[in-house]
C-alpha cells in the first residue's frame, strides 16, 4: 500500500523540494504551509508519517505535536529543527516525536530517516501478528510488551515511544554491551555518524524515569569507552 506523508513546512522553497523528492519515492505527499492547516490535516488522520517543522506561523510544531498526541493519535512524527534549538528537539522527543533532523539536511538523509520509521512500524505490526513477547522482569522493573507498559516498584512510568523501544531493546539483551552506533541501528533503524547525542539524551531521560538514583543507575549501565548495557540477569534479584 502506498505510504501517505504529511509535510508541514512554511518555507516554500524547502516544502516544494520535499514534495518533489519524497514523491520520487512513490510516497503520496500532502503539504501544509502553516501550523493551523497542518494541525487540521494531521488531526484528520489517514497519514503514515508527519514531517513537522517546529517554527511555523499560526501554530508551532511543538504545539501541533502536543495536540495530536493529546488526541491519542499515534501517527509517527519526524521533526525538522534548527541546529541551535536543542531545547526544541528535547521537548519534541519528550512529547512523543519519533525522530528529528536538523536543518540544513540532505534529502538523502531525510529519506533514510523516513524509511527507518516505516521499517519500525512494519516490524511492530508484524510482532502484533505473532506470539507476543513475555513480560520482562528485572528487579523492581517490569516491562509488559503487550500493553507497552513499564512499572518500577509498582509505579507506572510514563515513557515516550522511543524511550520504551530503547528500554525494551536493552532488557531483551541483558548483560550485552552496545555502542551508540549499534543502538542507533537497532532502535532508531539507522546508523549515522554525528548522532551520538540522540542516544545519550534518550538514555539520560530514560534513567531519570526508571532509576531510583540516575547518577548511580541499577538497570542501564555505562561501560566506559564502549557503550551501555542492561543489568545482568543474575543481578536482577540482588
């Protein structure tokens, strides 16, 4: 089935460029050049992905993302941000953006990011059609794959989609060390130099939510000079 993408971008030159090149991928592309129009189109549903600029007239991208997530819409969102607006990227990820890319960017990289999002969604759909994974327990941490729910010591933890995917990936491979490139490839669906910060920021936010003391983590451990690992299975009952 042909994928349908909504691009919300007010820069006419860039939006026309995206319309042309994304259309070359045989994707159906719809365009909105202001925030309010973009929100109305997004809220109407029917899209497989939204490419969403942050700086928009009428209604900014953060507010659009917050509003569509508040309506319970689970459409994947890839945000376009300026290189200097780190706070916008962090806030966007906190609100449930699936990925972000900083301006200026290459069309090739954007297409790769979009394909990665589509692969993740297809993998999730395939998992739902097969036997569900068992509940994962590690110490006081419980991950329920069927409900995509995480609790720590009985307390429900509110995670973004990407934070859940990252935690679940770690927990399915206890004790195994992953470097940042491996985590980008397995959790985000792409490997790209220069995006180590994406991994670091997600791990920091995840630790803040699941660790009793984020400075001395119990579950997600740093292996200095290499990467990260999830606690060993035999440590879970300690």
